[in-house]
C-alpha cells in the first residue's frame, strides 16, 4: 500500500509540477521552444489544450496561463481523491487535521507543496548552472525564471564579500514552506 501511495504521489508531483512550471514560464513569457519548455509541454499538452478550449476567450488570452493552472488544480484533486480512496481516511497524511480533513484540503496542500518544491528545484538548477555554464542560454532562461523570487531578497540583502546570498535565503524560505505544509 505504501509503495502504491508513493507511486501515485510521484507521478502526480511530476504532472502538477509540470503544469505549474508551464504556467510560470508562460506568465514570464519565457520561450517554450527550448528546454524545459519542450518537456513541460510534452508532459501537459494532453490536459492543458482541451482545458483551454473550454475556457472563455478572455481567460485564454490573459497574461496568466489559466489552462495550465486549472490543469494543476484538477490533477491535484485527482491525486487527493486517489490517495483518499486508497487510505480510506486522511488521518495519516495530514497530521493535525485528522478525520475531519477532506480531499480539497489534501489537494490544496499537495498543490502548494508541489509548487514550492518546483521553485526549489528551479532555484537549485539556476545556482548549479551559474557555476558550470554561466554564459549559456540555458542559464539565462533559468535566471529569468528565478528572478521574481530572488529580486526582492536582493533589494534587502546586499552581496556579502562578492557572494550573492539571495538564493540561499530564498531556498531556506521555500523549504520552510514545504515543511510547514507537511
């Protein structure tokens, strides 16, 4: 049973994370014809494209990618329902909430936790690529994706001895958020 729960959570983390990343990339107007855009589109086209056809035109043309966000929410709900069906209760999965917890609470926690983990991975990727290939186009794209997270911290915390500590601070905050969500 635990292995099945692990597999379901892993598959849905990839799908929800990809849908959230697609929404983030589209919101920042990042080129989707390069990696990780190609991977994200391949992983989520099956659900995002049909949802976009059902959405009203003003939402489809909005700056915010409502189709991808809706896909992430729906996938989180399906994951929560699958986990609830497997476990029979949420008592072991959401400590402190107990029997009164419902699948929407589990879906919301799953969605938020996956989003924070996706942002953490983007940030770690940007840091690693900045050390290995600082002039590459891949680094430029990653830097653009993490800039909305780092810029507010950079305005408050100046570089210390020429070292930018903003990625460390943001990563700590993201991990604290994941821990608070369980």
